[in-house]
């Protein structure tokens, strides 16, 4: 099964020699859960769009430092692409910015939240278990790095995961689209690097310090493997 990874964010130049780009992070994540997937990446942020929604069997939209409300040209093209995917019920996964732009494309609303930054490992309730969840759990911990949030749901969306900080943390659209606000693809080392780089300039120092403290707590390790299994199973189940 071929997954098209739609790259909408680029690593900060200071981190490019230390970490892989986002499409590689996602391929590495999903490869830990399944050998049935192959990948093709499209750098949407650089103007590269797929020729057709059927060019791949399923699609994944990465995170980005941009806000969906900027309505840049590539964002508008991506939203049109999302709407066709939704109409044709082609498998789609959105992560962080991907989560947000799917919501906006399908009639929801995204804003810069007055709750401030969500960073470090966050715990999310599983409000509605899904068929692609191999493990039955009440909550998961995932690394977060965002200030924007989905505040109004599209008509067809339902919440399957939430937290006090982020009520719309995980969304389903029928059985063909899922999205999450947090970052299952982030390794601990990358989350730490972001926190250290942006502490006191982008992210308030107190928030960054608190997030780093949570990372050092054994009780708040991110459930990376679990999320890898869920996303891989979602894609594979859509093919059968």
C-alpha cells in the first residue's frame, strides 16, 4: 500500500543536520508497525502537489509552523485536495497542522488558542475506541507542540480523543479520515531540541521548562509505538 506524505512543514535550518525531515520521520514511525506500507512524499509547502487523489492509496499530512488561517496559496490547493479525498472516501491522516487544515477544509474553525502553548508530553483521553486501535486503552501520552487549535468541528467530524487543554485532540470523519493534534512522529530527542531552541523566544520559558520536566518523568513517556500501530492499522484496514 502506497502512502503519499504531504510535506507542509520544514525543519528549522539549525536542526536539519541533526534530524530527518518530516516525511522520513513518518516513514520511520510507521515502519516500526508494519512492513506493508511504502511511501512517496510531495513537498506541498514548496508547491509540489500530487497529480491526482488516486496517485497513492492513502495520504498523510504533516505538521507545519504555519497557521491554517494564513490561507497561503498552497494551503488553498491542499484544502481543495482534502475535500476531494473526503468525497471519494480515500484514506487520510492528519497530524497537528494536518489535523487543523482537514478541519478547516471540511467546515471547521481553527484559531490561535488563548490557552497558550501545548508542549511536551500531553495525556489524551480515548473517548471513543476505534476499530483500528489494536490496544484498548483509556488514555495515551503523545508529544505536543502547538498553539493553534480546532475550536469548531466540521459537521461530519466526531471526537475520539480529548484533553482539558485540547478538547478536540483526535477527530474521525466517517471511516476514511482520522487526525490528531499531537505529534506521534516526534522522538524524545527532537521534542527536547525544539523546546530548547524555542524556549523564551517562541514558547514561554516557564512552559518549556515544565515540558522538559515532564519528559524526564518516567510516568509521561510518549506512547509512540502504540500510535504507530494505530495509524498503520488504519491505513491497512482501508485497503482490505
